């Protein structure tokens, strides 16, 4: 399954909100288009050995990806557990469901 779809890359910064050291996450979302792919059996197996259950692979341009560790697609939030820089100017983002969600 290869299809282009709109995703949001989510980055977080942290700010102190009190004098006792409590930090609050401030999220910013950047919308971009990505090509969605199914993961291969090899990726599924290797990720499973590390405790991940891959959902999909997303290909985006390297200039659009800045090390974000989460993305949102179809109102579902996924964690990026692995990336791979390709020679054609794209980066592969391998994503899994977030821990603690169904």
C-alpha cells in the first residue's frame, strides 16, 4: 500500500512552569505530505525483537524532517522509532502506536 497523505510532524520543547522544577511540554506541529508504505516482514520481525509493533513507514523529504519523535496521521498519534536517510533526498520514518494506547 503506497499512498500520499498529509501528516503532522510533532516536536516538543519544555518550559519551566513553576519554581519547584515542574516542566511543561509545548508541542508544535508541522503539516507535510508523506508517502505511506506497509512495513516489510523483515522490519516487522526486527522491530518486534526490540519491543515495537510497526504500523507503517512514511517517506518525507529530509528538509522537512528535523528529528521529531512523533507524528499524527488521520487523527492518530504514532511514535517514530527509527529513521533511515536515503540518497534521493528523502528520509524513511518507521512508526508504531504510542505506548499506553490501543
